[in-house]
C-alpha cells in the first residue's frame, strides 16, 4: 500500500520558526495533570525501578513510532533483531494505519502565540475519510478512556495551533494504541471541543 501526501505550505513555513519560540511544550503542560500520581508511584517502587520502567517504555514507544512513520512515508520497514517484539505490535496496528490517507504531515512542529505553547504533532491526515489529528501511542495494557484525558488535551492543543495558522478546522482526534503485552491495537476517537475548556483551564493555571 502507498499513502498519498498533501503537505500544507503554511504548516511547513511555521515549522521553521518552532525552535525560536520560547514557549512551554504541550507535553510538559499536560504532564502537570499526572505529576502527583507519577511522583507517588516513583516513591512507592523506588527511583531505580521507576527509571528502568520509564526508559523501557520510552524505547518501545520510540521504536514503534518509527515503524509507523516509515510505513506512512512509504519507506521500507527495517527491523532490528532487538525490536522484533515491537514489530509484532506494529503489525497489529497496520490495519488501522491503512485507514489513513491524504497525509498533511508527520512529526509536524507547531506553536501558538495565543496559547504560548509549542509541540510536535504525530500525524495530520484523513482517517476513514475524516481530517483528523492522529497520535500514535503505546502501552503494555489497554487504558481506560478516563485515564488518557491528557492525550486528548494534547491533541486539542495541536488542533488549535493548526487553526491559528491555517484556518483549517480539524474536528476529530484519533489515538491509535499499540498494546505491547498482547500485540493488539486499540483506536479511540474523540472530539476536540470536549477538551477545549480543560485545555484553557490548565494553560491558565500552569503556563
């Protein structure tokens, strides 16, 4: 399968200015919501164990994300021997990745003068024919929707950034989860309007 790319010139232009913007990152902002819980978990399991778990999770996420990005850019997927387990998770995600087309951009640097925030969006593209902000996530086990509110707020912030610079309205958030313990995929859809109020609240509180 080959994916069609339709880059937006305005997004290409603003991406060049991302590094000049001394704004808080969206992930740092949304991280404030789980900061206390993470600190409690670190205290419970110990810093050595916590660091090991977080390092492994980061490496898994980076590897699977790279598989997704290479696949969507029509590049050959190279599978290091140490990453074979991650590749099986990626394979489980492929049927949902195949629902993506007319890709506006991947790994797009974004920023907002209105929100004083910056970040990098995984993917803006059509998902099942609907223009969407798409995020690739990994977790060992399926997560309840109530637990992943920061992901929706993050995507909503990116949607606001796109609208600020292009006038394009994106009305759908798509989270594509690779579940590594089971080599499964779970997709969760949401509407950014459901999270705009909370984005404004935490941005006013922490930024």
